């Protein structure tokens, strides 16, 4: 436990001693600001009764942040250590491979949660100035945040795997980005097949992160989605662990 | 302290270490000497539990490095090649982080960080960012990291690589001091370095151990094989005859040097010191003698000799 916490602290430290943490935070703030502006414009243009968070998802800024920020947050986890050689000092200290993988993942997750905190500011803003207090009630806020965390877990675990596969930061970021975009684009399959019932529709709706997020934003916490994210994260973390261990049998 | 038996390490496509066996006793400073690609780093990486051996057994303090890796790692302080550090951290912060990672309690890690900083003369830079330090200081940070959890065994991979002569001297002195209280295994491709710091040397070539001896004995071998250079002002023909009539000389070369002098490179028979002979000859004939030196064998020569000897023994 001590080594795990030490490593998580070091992960967070490395982001805020260097520029990445601040740049990502600033970038996300900028995009959230843009989304607030466009939301206001939309709301002033026409009335609708969609929950605020669902409208926010429809502005696509959420997905932009998710797709762009996660590769940057995770690319350093393993690739930088391998590149600079500190991977060797790390793995020759009395630490377990699993501990290292979990610590790197947790570090990235803490950052992911941090970058989404400003979203609550946006919610409060609308709640304060909007006439209808139900646009952003506590329940939908909580379920949205749960969705963000779950989706973050999936994306961070994919990013960790990408970073463990290579010693080059750019390659790590690109693999993570490609994986992330693929998962995102897969969601669009549901829109094509939603009319015809069958196993395909069933399958696509299980893996559609857009549909999942929309549910969470409406305040619906579906256990199927919960299971999907937790198990997918576990799979990617397991693959990361095996990649880290692979130096033993190569 | 270290027992290595029939260690072999194969990477995809090539064998880095072949059937290596050696032991290192408690309190020894042993040098792994070999050219680049001889397998030094591979052996150290296996000893430090970074990767496993393909076959053979490796024990540190009686513990197997593969099955009891965690216990072994606690007893080892390892500084890898090129001394990788988290350069964005400050010295004291880094050492405390490493101490915590190695399982020391918070107060203990603070205490140990201060002790090793003193030991490695880092106290005055304790709050500097590692990236801003000179290479010599960075090397000492790496050493301090290896020491911070009070390991019984210290493994150093090329500890003086890339340093300037003053820094090299400082690091060597530090290693020597550490040797009084620790067992040390270090790798190097520089012979004088190993000679100066180590109590025993293992010469490694193409993944095999070719010689294991004390530096004194290696030195003796060298001295016996060393050539003698003499600059003498004498008629070339007379000098040639003189060399040919000296039975102790195996081979001789002469080249014109500055002034009227001839520069002679003489190879003696094994176990003979030619220098008194030459001096006697020069004084008897009244030839001015302005230089008389014995060349030391370079590491390359030793390798050539040892590898050659190895080949002769094989059939």
C-alpha cells in the first residue's frame, strides 16, 4: 500500500512539475468555456426540455475533451519511464508489477477527475441564472459524474496499455488516440441499426458509449453500462500488466 | 553474497551470456570488465531482478533472484547504466521518494535521505532540481539512491561513464569508501578503474568469463608481457646487432626519432625485465640513452591475449 500511494503521488507530481497537467487543465477549461457559450446560444434560440447535461453532450465538446485529453494524460505513464531508463530503477525497487500498473492508472484517473471539476461550475452557473432549478439537479449531476468517471476508466486503461506498448511518447499518444476514436466511432453503429431488432442492435447498444453517456446525463444509471465499463477497464489493465511483465519472457 | 551458477541469457536471436559461473564474497569489491556487448549489463540486470535468466541459478544472500525477487530487491542497491533519474525532481525529494518506494517509513526515509546526501556530498545541492546539476553530481544522486535503503549489496553499471577526470576520481573514491561497509559489484570497460577500486576482477568477453583474478595478478601478467621502448643515439647497424645478440629479446623494431636518436621497441621473452640490460649496454658502449620505458598493455591487448589463450585451451 505504501509503495502504491508513493507511486500515485509521484505520478501526480510529474504532471504538475512539468507542463502537461497545466496545459491539459487550461485546454479543458477553454473547451468547457466554449461549450457554455454555445449552450447559452442554443437555449436562447429555442426552448426545449432536455436536461442540461444531455444538451451539453450534444455540443460534442465533451467528446472532444475525452478524445484529446486522455492520450495526453496517459502517454507518459510507461513510455516516458522506458525512454528515460527510470523504468529500470522503478522495477528493481521492491515493487510489484500490478502495484505499478494500478498506481499509474490511478494517477491518470485522479487527473481525469480533476479536469472535469470545472463542469460543476458550469452547472452551478446555469442553475443560478436559469429560472428552472430542475435543469441541473443533484441527481443528474451525480450520475453524469459517475458516467464521466466510468468512461474515464475505460479511456485511461486504454491509454495505459498504449503507453506500455512503446517507449516513444508520440507513438503512445497516437495508439491511445486511435483506440479512443475507434471506441467512439463504434457507438455510431447503433444509429444505423436501431430500427431493425436483432442481436446486432443488442450488441451495438451494449458498446455504444454515446448512448451510455446520454443515459447517465439523464440520470439513468444502467447496471449493464456499469458492468461494461468495469469489465472493459479490467481487460485493458490486465493487458497492460501482461505487457509490463513481458520483459520477463522476452 | 552472490552465487551465480551456469547462468545463460538468450535474447531473441542471440545469446548475451553463456554459462557464466562466479561467486562474490561478503565485503568484496568485484569488477566486471569487458568491452561493450560483453554481457556485463545483462548479468547486472539479472542480479537486480529486472529480468530473469534463460537458465542457471542466481542467488543473492542465499535467496533466489527469480522466486524470491522481492526479498532480493530489498537487499540490493542498483544503479543502471547511464544512471536514469527523475530529473524534474529535487535531490532530497527524489531520495525520499526512492526510500519510500523501497519500503522505508516516512521518518526513516527522511533520516536516510539526509545520511546518504552527506555520504555522497550532496547536502549543499539538496534543494536543487536534478536536471540542473552537473553530471558528476547526478551520478552521486544515483549512488545515493542505490544506498538509501541500506542494501547489503551494491550493483553499479558503468558508474563513471561520461564523467570528466575530476568527477571520475571523486566517484571512484566514493566507491572505495563504500566498499569498506558493503559488497560491491561494478562493471566497467576501463581497466585502470577496475584496478584502482576492485579487489577482484572478472574479465568478460562475448558473454563468457575468460579470467578471474586480483588486479595485482593481472598487472603482473601485463608487466611480463609489456614492451620496452628505448631511445638511444647509436649507429643503426651496431644497435641492430646488439639487439640480435641479446637472447632476452624476442623481437625488435627501430625507427628514427628526433635528433640522432633511434626509437627501439623491444619485446622481451616472458618474465624478463629488459631495462637493466639496455642500461648496461648503453653505458658500456657510451651511447646516450634518453628514454627507457616499459609500455603497459592496454585493455585491448589483454583481451587479445586472454581471448587468444581461451581459444588455445578449447580443443
